[in-house]
């Protein structure tokens, strides 16, 4: 989610309130069910008016000049946005391009996870309908967080990553939130004490806001965070114990066996 918030701000900076002069889509996986000719008819001459985020999805709202619709973008593991002011400069793995008077915004995606959709009613778009609340925008208190997670019988790490419960927390950030909260990732939500719910709520907000501020650049995270040590010295930044790893839901979890005991 922090990466997508960074892309949302990038989109806001380079793509809003500028007439779309052309659209090039070289990946049939993007805009499924819509031909490039139809896409140009839907978008050319119009403007993106707002860029919003729901979990890991970027929602680009258009003006009211044409058919009602919204462009929804998911970045997967390797997707990104790149704005070029030169028509001759196209980044590698550029899949879809929105052309403006002052340059082109490229959706690049090496491994083609994720995608882009034309959605006539994004509130009814199945991928968004299934998402839980956004952790920064829609979970206002520890009581709200507790109500969401107490429904899960999964270990806490997996519950935090369950997009149907909370939209947008990925593997690295779930580990960091639990490390900063001093909570074992294998514990069940029902086992948490009131003080632990408070810590989990506060650290969730803190970690995600810090990640947004640092544009998710791991090398910029404070050394007191777990993230720089996962694949570095593998030492706990609190107590210097060796970090441990385990598989949870096919993802690797890193934690400190001492601090998170």
C-alpha cells in the first residue's frame, strides 16, 4: 500500500487535469474486453480529475465529458509509473501509455502481475468490492482494528495480510508492524491483550505513514526498523539477537525470537 500511495501522488503530479491526446496499449491483459480503438474513444480528449487509492489499487477518476467510467490500476510486484517528456524515450516493459501535450505517462510492468481496467462503476467492481477497509483511511481506532481482526482464526501475520480483512498491508509491512508492536506473528488475534491492541493500532499507522514518507525505499528506513536487517546482518535492531524466519501462507516471515516472545 505505501508503494501505491507513492504512485498515486506521482499520478496526481503528472497526469491530472491535462487533456489525454492518445492512448497506446500493447498488453492485451490490460483493459480486458476493451479494444485499443474503443479505449481511445473513451479517453482521448478527456482529463483525469482525481487520483484515489483503495488498498493496493489506484483509482483514476475522469471528467464528466464522456461515458461514465474510471481507470483502475494494480501494480502487482513489478509495476510502476514513469513520466517521460520525450516522445522518443520509452522505458523498458512499458505496457500502457497515456499521452499528454507535455509528455507521456507509462505504466511499466516487467512480470505483468497486476493490470489496468476500465470500470463503469468502481463501487461494483469485484476486485474492489472484496477488499477490507484501508488501514490509513478507514480504520480510525484500536476498537475498529480489533473488531476486524477478531473475526479471523488465522495467525496474526496472515490476518494482517488478508486483503478481505484489511486492504493494502503486504508482507514486509506486516512483519514490521508486528516487530514494532513486539508481538509474535504466530499468535492468534483472539489472544491479544487490550494494551497489545493499542500498540498494534498505533504501530500500524506509524509504520505505514513512515513508509509513505520514505517512498518505500528500504535503504532509507531507520536502523531501528526490522526492514533494513531482514536481508542484511539479520540481527534484531533492539537486542542484537539473530532474527528467525518461517513460512506463513507461502510468504517468509522475519521476527525476533526474544523481543517478540
